[in-house]
C-alpha cells in the first residue's frame, strides 16, 4: 500500500455507507443512502417505522447486499462480503431479537462469540467479566433466566469477544422498562468507552440521541436530516415531523 493510501485509510470513517440502494428481493428499502461513523463516535439512526433503519445495519453487516453504492470499513470495501468476513474485519452486530443463545450459560455464550478467534479467547472474556460484573456473577446461569437488561449486556459482550472497533446495535431498549432501558443506554456508553464506535438504531429517540454524538433521521429509505444529537433534539422541524412534537 502506498503512503497516500495509508493516509487515506487513516483518515477514513470507521464505517461508511455511500450512495447505497438496498432491499429485500425486488423491494427497495434504501434509496441513495449515505451515513458515516467516525472512530470513537456513537451515531444514532432514528425515524418512523419502515424508514429503513434496521436495513442500514443489515446491509452494513452483510446480511443484505448493497444493490448500488459502497460500504466501507476504514476505507476498505466490505459491501457484499459474508457476515463472517465482516466480523473478522472488525465489525460486530447485535440484532434486536435472538441475540443470545437462551439454552446456553453466559460463559458458553461468550465462548460462542469467539469461535472465530485464533487465540486470546479466555483473556478477552476475563476482561469482559471485569467490565460487566453482572456477567461474572451469573456466568453459570442460562441466558434465558436473565432479565431483559442483563440479556442485552450479554448480547453486547458476546459481540465484543471478537474485539470489533465498530458495533452495530439494533433497538437496544426494545421491550424494556424505562429504568432498565436507562441502564442499557449506560452500557452502550460503556461499550463506546472501550474504543468501539457504535452505529445504533433506536425508537426511543430522545434517549438514543442523548447518548449519541451525532444522528441521522431516516424516512423512506434515505436521510432527511443529520447533525449533532443536540442539533437534532433542538430542531423544531425535526421534532414536529419525527420526534413526536418535542424532545
């Protein structure tokens, strides 16, 4: 690689979708969509149901192929790669549902998260136990016995076993009581503090943007508004159209 190319990669976003069209079968969902996630950021995708938010994550993670446009990780093309290859490249994914193995213990779930690691599995798991003490306390418990918030912590940790520098999180507060959701958003921040950039979809717009650096408002598969979290929360038009009339 040339020095110019190395500098270009160093300056590139951690993750970017540029001019992407994508969808399911013949049904187009994303329309010329462009978003970027810089190293160390939390970026929140918000918008009405059916806006294409989860489709962005699935396209970034290789569960859907981009029809047109590019998906890059630190400047390297990953669009169309298999999810296993994208995980090895350094991108993790926490889906909204079925994100842990309920019949397995916490310890077994974490080991499953590291099946693609060549070495260092136990040391990484020990570090995650230190970061999330509730997992250490309950390491022998079956995942299905955990509370909703505890399952989300396990899902985060399971994705972190591969030490990604980008984590895609879909609706982390879905179905959780408000107090539990607040705890989960605290865990999102804790994950970010592990030098992990986060691209997050969240229906709880205010809470999602409160922990984010920047946000994108999606509608009909494309970006309608973008800006800092503070700008979006304070924008009267965004609030009227997409945030329920006010933050």
